[in-house]
C-alpha cells in the first residue's frame, strides 16, 4: 500500500543505552505506521555516529554531517557520552553540534507523572502534576565562549574563563515560545528561572525581557524565581508549576530534578525544536548513555518512546502521538515497568507491552 505521506527520519542511536532505547522507539513508531492504514510511513536512515565512530575517525560525526541531515523531516536521537571520549568532546561533537547547527533553540522537556509510578512527589502528595520545562537551547551558558590560559600564573596557576551569552532576540523568542505553550494548557502560567541577584548582566537582560514579553500575554500568570528557590519549589510546592522557562544550564539541571521527582530520568522525553522549520528538529530522551547499564537490556525505554510520540506530534500526527502516550500509561498503570521505577521488566518487555497496548 502506498502511504499518503512518507516521512524521512534520520536515526542516530549514538552511545551506550542509546542503541537500546532508539530500537524501542523505532519498534513502536513502525507499529503505529504499519497500523495507520496508509496514512503515513517512515523511511529511516541510520547514522553510526558517536563515540565508536570517534575511535575510528577522531570525530563524533563527519565534517559534512549537518549537510547529510539537513533534508530529513526529523532526527531521532539516542544518547551521547562514553568513557573513551572526554564528555565535553562527545557532547560538543555531536548533540550540541546538531542542536546549534540547526538552530534548535527550543528544547521542550515535559515532566510526565505516569500512573502507577510513585516518585518522591507522588508518594508524599497525590496532586495531579503536569509540568513542561522549556530550555533555551542555543546560547546562555552553552555558548561555548571562553578559554584556558596555561601559563597565566605560572605552574599550578592555570586560568579558565567560561562566559554565558544572553541576547535579547534569544531571550524573547524562548519566552514567546513558553507563553504560547502556556496558552494551550489547563494552567496558564509561566515561571521564569533566574539568578539575576548574582549574575548582573545576562540574567538581568533575561528578567527584563521576560517582563516585557509578559505584557503581551495578560491572560497568562507569571512569576520570576531564583534558580535556588525554584529547586526547592519543585520539591515543596510542585502544584504551583506549569510551564517553567529557563536558560540552557538551569533548565538542564531542573529537568533532571523534575524527572527524578516524577520517578526516574528514564521517563523523560524531549524535543529540540527549530520552530521556524528551516531545519529538522531532533527528538531524544533526556537521559544520557548510562554506561553502567548499557547492553544489559534493562534500561527504561519510556523516555525514548515519549520522544517518538513528540516527533509524531511535530510531524502533524497528534492522534498517533496521543495513542503512544496512552499505551505507555496503560503499561505503567498495570505495573509493567523497568527496575529504575520499581519494576522487574526489561527494555524489550516494556516495549512489547507498549506495542500490545497500541490501537489495532
Ligand atoms: N539524550 C540526551 C543526552 O545524550 N544527553 C547527554 C548529555 O550529557 N547532555 C548534557 C546536556 O545536553 O547538557
């Protein structure tokens, strides 16, 4: 049967558990496509980039890697990082190269509280929680600005500088994204994370731009919270949160905290979006490559499967995305869970159970 639309997907499993969780997500996506009665098909191309590629070629991806990805409809990514390559080399050589090269400036990281999974917050409080962390994904502390001076102060006196870059354009676009997202949600609220008491240039520009953009969204509740206070708020007053917008580094830390509070880092999905659609967007679980459990068939595929659902939503298939999320919820509610969330199932068992719960 010829499909009404065929999406070309670039797949980069990369390192560690990346291969296992990407295989899980692909199995789910292929099943949804097979059962779509010709509505859509997926045409996959896999790229063997990552730390093993680095061992052979001295780089995480080839020089023309971005050109080879440019014409795909989306990128499905696993995880980056392996003990044989320094972490800053692997991160900058692959994940950040793609995010920044394709101006994927909005990193959307929903914190999903799934039925049957009692993380620290659920154990303490039965309130329905539903957050989205919006990470500024193109600048901030990840601008890559700085340097090291080995001889500045003689032996043992090396100096290193790491600067953060905040632009008004970069701040404004991520705030508008967060406000527009808040308008689609039951609770219309945006919490901006700052540290402007200590960082008197970039974070003050961040705050001022937030206040200016907020004036265009009078129907959306706002607050500006210092990152240290926000960490406490995640734990102590989680019901007050809806959309949390933060700089590259702050959001990276807070989204890990959020998913740990929801039960496990393995549950968290994410989308690195180029909202203008000039370049492909990239979908990946929030977690890293987890070398300690890689290759053992025990890692949690839920974050990768949720990222696959986000990819379908981005490709204009929201019903199919919802069906995947509903199948995941049905599994966790029935106790089919990996060990990081208190279960005994392996990666494959959870994946097969999700597939079994998809509409026929
Ligand atoms: N799938 C996400 C991933 O591989 N993350 C690896 C990592 O170290 N990320 C740090 C960051 O992006 O800030």
